[in-house]
């Protein structure tokens, strides 16, 4: 079952990760908001401007608490196009709010802690900084800017980064792979190698196809959880599974 709030959160995290260099600059410049300036067009391209099916649109509007009400955005369109456009801007509204919430957290943490962690970061990443303090042309601002980048990325990754752990327990691997192969039998995406499935843009964003959507999400998750099967086709995954069963005596 698609969890709308989780999808909005994930979309916001992905966007911030995509524009991390701009995020760092905004933090260094003391900007209160991330999307008030030059990132508006990028946000529109990455989040707002995408295709929705009627079932996608119904799902978004039903689950959002910030439904777009500006009818001028879809004025003159036929009813189906109108509802799909409303959904696109509704989803955009939700992701926009989430992006700003994450940025507010980053800014608060940056403002409160940057000075305190500066020395620690410099010691930890002394081999990564661009400037050499022993160089006659050394400029301390180079280290300060590098620390800003390192601090922001480290905090962001620790709070919002990929949280799928690698699974080493063989019985757990067996359970996950069995689930994966069962799901793959019931969806059209099941023919792709592990980690390679996707929702075709002609099918919208996938909210209206929960089985397909859940499979694609789990396909990407298991590729991170069990790296040994990433990129394998189903017959090779089945062989890997059978070998695991033999190893644990199942």
C-alpha cells in the first residue's frame, strides 16, 4: 500500500540531494528559504512537471491536506486533464512544504553547531580540504567553505540518507528473496534485473497501481539490502536462493 506522506518525504529528500550544492550556498548565505530564488524552475522540472493518470490524481487529492485550489492553473482543460493538473500542483505543494521543512532543520542545525564542529571536521577531513595551511597562498576561507560542505552533507546523510541496511543473516535473506520473487510473479515489472524496475512515465507516477508501485519500491530496497543479487535476473536470483537454502539446511 502506497504511503502518501512517506512518498512526499522521499521526494523532498531526493530533491535536496539533487541540489545539495545550492543548499550549501543558501546555508552559507544565511537564506531563510530554499525555494524562493533560482531553484523554482528546477523544482518545477523535477517535481511538478510530470504525468499523472486519473487514478494517480484521485490518490493524491484524497491523501493531501494541501489540495491546490487555484482553478486558473487548469482553466479551459477537459475534466480529466483538469483533475490531473490539480493533482500535479497538489503533490508539488506537499513536496515544496517538506523541502522547506528539511531545509529549516538543516539551517537550524548549521547555525547552532557549525562553529562547534568546525575544528572536529577539519581534523577528520584534513586530507580532503582544498587548501594547505603550510602554503604561502593559504586562505582560511577555503577551509571554511569546505567545512560548510562537509558539515551539511554529513548531517543530511545521517538524518535523511539511505537507511536500508545490508542484510547478512542468511535466513533473513531467504525470507526477503522469497517475498521478492512472489511479488515479481504478479506484476508486469517483474522481468527486470534486481534494482532495475521502474514505473513507465506513460503509466503516470504509479500511485494508482499499488501492486506495481510496491514491487518497484521493494525491488530497489532489496537491491540495497542484498548487494549480491543486484543486477541479477530472476533465474539467477532463484539459483542464489537455492544455494542459500542448502547452506542453512532448508
